[in-house]
């Protein structure tokens, strides 16, 4: 029997895949990527590594611009930050359902644990997610299966319910013990996987949604870099170190302006939005303030729409500039 399993590469999803493989299920793993996910720290794709170790194929889907709308207008609300956990699960499972039908798989399984996450993994939320994804009775959760009603996969004997687990709650002791028993190693720490739960990032995202009608993945990526300031409806992003400066030099699109102080060490600054005399002056002031310039007046080079110019500004005190989110 063929099944599609959601695999982030973390302990729970890896364990779920292994349990299905142990039962002789032909598993195809699916991973979703997004600019909000920090699961693959250090440049390592944990899902790809775990899939390789278990000998299962991995299909990767990117959450695109349609996912931004899910974050912006979640039908079932946000969690502690801007995390639309219920809507996010529905989004992923709907896309997984399409893929399941394409590859001729019989059911979907996940690494979810009953009661582990307060917003999306209690019993009512699990039922709601299944129903809205159009997958009632077709999502198996191997780690908590014996706390939940039998799914189609169990009722039809495709998997043995007695060999599934009965884990519940936030502790991971049972998962760690089972992983040791099965020889599963090198899984990442589960904490801090989603930027949308981070309050500082959530503040930047709220500000972006409040000032910009059309938000792209380019805009989202820039939220992860630098200090952010507002000048009317335009945004100024100031690099905090050379890595961020380099990232800002690579990131801007055609409509952005890039500013750097002439003759001194300083930040790369990107102006998003209207490049008016007022907004360019403000962006140049930010660049000067965070540079090591000691002159009373500072020259700032500006590249915008293929043209290059220079703005001269008085070097202000940094304390006079208040980033809306650092």
C-alpha cells in the first residue's frame, strides 16, 4: 500500500515515516518550504537527510504567494504571533491530497501528536483540519493513533493499529525513547521552527500588511534582514553587519533604492516604496547615522531605477531614529 507522509525532518515526522516503513507501507515523503520556516538551520535539509537514511523518496513543495494570503487572512485566526496554525495545516494537506491522488497513494499520514500544540493539535482542531482539507478518515497520525478513532487505513487493514503508538501531550520522552529503539539519530531540536511565532518578526509582518496591499515573497525575505524604519508608506531597511549588508545588496528588486555612505564604513540601506525627495533623504540619514562617519555632513550614494546619484545629509544622532521593529 502506498501512502504520502508529511516530513519536516524533525523527530515526530521522522518517527511517523519510520513506523509506516516498518509496516511495509510504500512511503513517499512530502516537505513544504517557506521563508517563515527555520527548521533547516546551518544549510542542512533535515527532511532530505532523514528520507535518504530511511530509503524513501522526497517531494518538496514551496509555499508561494498563495500562502501569504493564508497568513494575512487566516479563517481560523492566529496563535501567539502571526502564526495561522490551523489554516497552515489545511493549506498543506489540501496540496498533499492533490499530490496523493496524482501518485495513486491511498492515504496521508503526519507526525502530529494529540495535545502537543495548543492551537492545532487538540481533538477538535484535528477534526476540523481533516474536514476542511477534504480528508475525513484518511489522515493517519501514527504517534497518537490509539487515542483517536480508527482511520480508513486501519479499518481496511492497510496498517496494523496495534503497532501504532498512543502518545499524548507536550513531553517528547516517549518519542525519544522510541527513536532510540529504532536507531533514529541526528534529528533537530523542535523549538523555534516558525518565524511567525516570534513576536519581533510578527511585529514587522503586521506593519508590512498594514502599509502594503500586495505583499510578495521578496518582501517577506527582506523582513528577516536588518533594522526596519518607516517614512510614510515607504520602508527603510538598514543592515546591521556585513552579512546583512551583502544580503541587502543581493535582495533588492527593480523598484527598490540602495544607499551606502561614501568614504566611511557603514550599512547598506534599502528603500522600499516611493523614492521621493523626502523618503530618499530619510534613507540617507539612516545610512549616515549607522555609519562610522565623524564628519558633520555625510555623502550617501544612491542607486535607483538604474541611475546613480549622491545625497548629502547632516549626520544625526542615532537616538533620534526609532526603528519600528529591530
